[in-house]
C-alpha cells in the first residue's frame, strides 16, 4: 500500500506524495548522511531512496517505516502525524534513544532541518560518565550548553576543571571545550541538556 493523500482503511494517517520525499532529504542532510549511509541504516536501497526524495515514487508504509528507523524516528514522526502547523510533539518515551555503559540519552527535540538547539535527557547510573568511546564528538565551534540536574548529584569536568552539581543546580558552558559529566554517587542521576549550536562570538 503506497502513501496517499487520505486516511487508510485502518485509520492510519498518510501524507501526500512528494511531501515525504522532501522531508526525508532534509532530515538526511540534517543528520549529515549520504544516500548510501541511509540505505545501510534503513535497509532501503539507495536508488529507491533517491526516487522517494525526488518525489518520483511514493513509498509503501513498510518502506516508510524502514526509512523512519534509519533516521532514528518513529513512523508517526517521519509522516508528521504528531505535528500541527508549527508544533512538533515528541511523545514520552518516543525520543531517539542511545545507551552506553550506564549512560542513557533520550533526544527530546526532533531532528528538524535548520534546527540550532537540541534538548536531551540523560540518566547516569552510579559510576558512569557521559564521555568516552562511542559518545558523540565535541559540539561545533561556538556551541553553548546548559545542563539542569533533576535528580542526584553529578560532577562536570571541563577544560581541566571540576564542578560539583546537586539536584536543582544548573550550569552553562562552552560546549566545544573538552568536557564530560560523572556520577560518583550511589544512585542514578538525571539531567536535561540544551545545546545551542554556533551562537558564541569571540
């Protein structure tokens, strides 16, 4: 069944042909992925992805589901079923998730083209850290990050300095400097991080 302009018999909302293609291209480029990269991540061939992006073909729901997974999105997010004009809703537990040795991250902001700020929720188990192999690289030059501790206590190590943060504390720092958070306590720590890209001047 191809994506069309109306609702499918089972009530699943779908989007017009061409609309999905432009969105896939914008999201792919926003994640700095080539067609081959997305093909490997999604299991959809690069020629098919190219046809979808150009609007030459409308993907079936099964293919759209694979493309969404390759972009770390749910099908609803890819098809913008949770959007109302300029509003994008990320439902609880539906954010892009990654885990590494006691560090869980949920991306709370969707990967929209041109977006200059990202919000993420971090849970650090006892003895875990946000930095290390497998974590994303340092943020682009000029980035600033604000972190708010929701539960527990963490330590921020940045540019050779150590800062202790307790529940309710917040910190803002230059995110392109070497930094990481550590939880050296005995219980989980939770924090929200907001990274604004390329805003600092001088």
